[in-house]
C-alpha cells in the first residue's frame, strides 16, 4: 500500500475567491470507494507556489480519479479539476493546477449531470463515514 500526496497550485485568491479545497480520490474501477479531504484555506497560503491539500494512505496500485474542487464559504463550487492518476505501487505525489478561465474550456458542471450526482453521493458517503451522526440517548 502506498501514500498519495496532493498539492494544489492556483491563481485564485484564497479567502477571497475560495475558502476550501476539497479532494476526492476514487478508484476508477469502483466509484463507491473514495477518500475525502477538505482543506480550509488561509489568506496567507501561497497557492501560486503550491499548498498540500491532501494525503491519502493505503492506496493500492490501480487507476484513480482525483477530483479537486475549490469551494466558496457556502460550499458552492468555484472551479474544479478531474485527473486520472495511475498509482505506481509506491508513494507518489501529484500537483493539481486550477487556473482562472479553465472552467470555460471544461464542461460546465450541471448539478443534475450524472458526474455531479455521483460526486455528491460519494462526498456525502465519505462525510457520513468521517462524522457519524450523533446517537440519540
């Protein structure tokens, strides 16, 4: 098993343009298996040089989809990037670059598209496993 390190480079301004960087790492062959990382940003973060936004361990040698979103203070998507990554069977790192205007060249995210619905489902599943609901006493 290996460790995948995710760094983000962007020209969006932390604290003004976005407040969170969210990363979901999903095994390409099984979209039900995913890991969620949510990184709160600070105005002091230097995203032009790169900031570590996630570390995912226990990754096996397979193909993964790395979905990275920049979110505003209300959790709305500012911009996003999807990368297919092949884990080499050893620790690895990737740098995700999200530039202003890039969304125009990508498919705009329709909240009712299958990929957006899948993303929402996987994120909710990951969040519920990270923060189980309080038990009634």
